[in-house]
C-alpha cells in the first residue's frame, strides 16, 4: 500500500516550456497540486514561499543545474522529496544525482505510467521519512533513559517497575550492547534507594587478583603496595545499589565470597578479620546462560538461586526492529548537538538498510555507527553509500509484491552502482556478471 498525502504539492523545474506543460497536465489530472519553474532561481523563490512535497527537476539547465537544486533542497528542506529527470541519462549522472540526494532518477523519454510510478514512490519515501521524523520526537520515559516503543520494550518497562517496587535481587540478561546497565540504572532510580549511590562494576574488566580488593576493599598492609586502607565498591554503594556486570566472569572461589555477602550483608576487607555491615541492593547482569554454567560446574548453584529472584531479559535489536529508526534519530540528535553539526535525515534506502541489518552489536553498534556517520559525513543526507559495506550488501528491500522482476533487478543494479561510486567493473563483479552484460541491462532500461 502506497502512503500518500491527500493532496500532494509538486514543483516541476525544467527549461523546456513544453515539458513543463505536459508534466503539469498529467500530474494535475491525477490530483496533485502542481507548480512550475523555468529555472533554478525561480524554483528557489517558490520553495521559499510555498510548502512543496516533491521537486521534479531536469538535470541539465542553463546557468544553474538540477544537481545544484537537489543540494539546495537537501540542505534546507528536510521535508521535501526530490526526483531527477534527464534526457542525457548516464550511470555517472545517476550516481551523482543519488549521492546529491535525489531519491528517484528518471530518464527521458518516459511514459505517463513510469512518471506516476516514480512520483508514487517518492511520496511513499517522503511519508516514511516524515513518519520516522515524527517518531523521533516522541518522548521516551526520561526516568528510564531507554529508547523504544516496541512491544518487547514495553514488557521491559513493566518489569522495571515491578523490580523497582521491591528490594529483591535482580539479574538482567541479554546480549552485549543491548543496554543492560541502563535497565539497572532505571531500577535503581525508580526505587526507594534512588537517593543513594549507584555503583557499576564490570566484573570481567578487573583482573582476578584485584577483584576481591576492588569489591570489598582492603586494610593497610594487606598486601604489597597497600599503603593505606581503602573501601571497596560494596562499601561505596552502601544505602544504594551495586551493579555487577558480567557476573558470570568471576572464579568459583570469588563466587563463594559474593554468596556470603548476599547471605549475610557483610563484607570482609582483604587483610581484615572483622566483618563490616553493608546495606546494598545487588543488581547483576550477564550475556551468558548462567543455568548452563551451573550444569557445567562453572557457576555456583547456590549463588545462582540467590541471584535469580527477578530476571529481566533485554531483547536484541533485531527483535525490536520498529525501534531502530527511533534510536537512530535519537543518536543523530545527540551527536549532532555534541559535534555542533546539523541533524541529518535518512534516505529511504538507508532506512531500509538499517532496518534490514541483523545488528550483532545491538544498540551499541547502532550508536557507534550514527556517531561515525555524524563525524565523517559530508552532507545532511545519510544514504546507503554512507553505511558500512556489510549493511549495503545485505539489504533486504521489502517494497511489496507489485513490482516486476525487471524492476527489482534494475533497482539492485542501481544500488550496487551507487555503493561503488559508479564503477561498472566493480559493480559487475559484485553482481556476478561481465561488464558487457551490465552495459546491456542498463541500455535496455534507458
């Protein structure tokens, strides 16, 4: 189903009056509100005073080219789509148009049906982008610091509320990069301990020989280099919460000492024989299967059951795809402000790629990608060519079943060409055909 505004406004820009008249007549007949301009200066005047949904511009025009108009629209009008038409169709020109921000590229001569299909696709992309932009404005619960409106995330929010209302120990499970520490912080700051400290500890990042001292502290002279007594993380977290990330990493002997803290709420500083009381809520997290570790003798069964009172599983990003663009816009806004850049928008092809990718690194991978895109990007449009090659070549474009096989094939060819900057030899190698066959397919399409 194509998403279109009830009445779409279109600006046609061409230095040929006959072309303007034909296109205006055809599109007006189909219900669009159409404006025309004989050149780029006139088009810019109209754009400054009229809300335009779609700009259809000729490529080659005197004085100022259509590419310059495409760049102007992309830099100044984020809610306007652009389509390029030309009688001088070349792959290099198509690549330049796409990289400048034109989502559609139509070679003359074209039929009325081809024009309308391209216009429909442009409005479909525009509506999806606007929907993504509106989605990014939705307020997420600032108390959580988590971003997501999917069903699985709403279940996580409910679990956080229940966990926050108790003093029970919590285990947060989930793959690396899913945001387990954010969930732990949400539990702490929604609980009665919110005024107390929240102390995160990466159990896997502390050398085994130092972990006991870091967790429980040590007294002066306990070991070489202990020139003074120092409190550990448990004492620091008194009256608050301690977050033990990667709880499956400590050795079995260290697990026994953690069990004693859970049972007695007392810690023994290294080198001391006198226990010290601690009032701490323990929240643990792991990306491992603790039950399986118990069966293999790698994790103490008694500690497992002490920890395993409330379990919250944070879903991987691939299981909450409806949150991907919400997160992408969130990170784009965050890093654009941090680096004092303009907030970019995402092309329809980039959105398809982001939503189709499997995200093995989860939210952390997405955040790093958006940060890199903001820092390294040269335009205000994030297109598929700006994404890493694994994303560009693993995109699954799901655009309905109404397209012909030839249309799907040509779209894939154009996507590959755009990804390799128009290099036909490289594109042919990726497509698994020779350069002559590629040239023939492109010629047939034009």
